[in-house]
C-alpha cells in the first residue's frame, strides 16, 4: 500500500510530504508537548493551586503548521467529586509555537504562550469549553 500511495499524484494545493527524518522530529516535538509540565509551570508562576483538572491536549494542524493546544481547569474553587469531573471557574489555554520547523537547539520548540480565561458558565467539562472555542480555532 505504501508504494502505491507514493506513486499517486498529490491533490492540487497539497504540499509535498515531509522527509522521514523531518517527520520523525516533528512527531517527537508533538509528543513532548503533550505533557502537563508546561501547565503546572504556569499555575505555579501565577500562584494558583498546583492542579490541572481535566487536562486535554488538542493537536492543531493547518496552514503548514502543527501546534499543541492544552486546555485545563485551574484555580479555585474546585467543584466535582472525581478528578474527571472537577472543574473551576477558570480555564488555562496554553499553545505551543509552530512545531514544524526544528528548533535551533534541538531540545525546545520555543516559548509556549498561555492565558487564563473565565470558564464558560455552566460548561463543566473541557470538551464543552473546547466546543465553545472551536470556531476560533478553525479560523486562526
């Protein structure tokens, strides 16, 4: 199948596929970005409770870029009786820089950008928070 697909012409407007070693590097950078460590650094830096509730990682691909968006409830007060249902009035949005180009130092893709927003009223899951910003993500 792989050989067959390689012989097929690319659809119009489609970029050339990445070389295997470049693709492997991209996969490693994406995998390294799917972590709670950057989120925990943000909550500690902002003197919030050291917890991320319902952390979710969304891989955003488009316009020749790949980024990882992390969403999690942060701060206090916490409501909910299980870690999978705990929420707060605040949501952390953390996004990586474009992960396609290899960083110069081959370790870090660069600084991650973040903001903490008021949670959508009545939305007790990160999935509901994500649904609320979906259009924003697709137009970015």
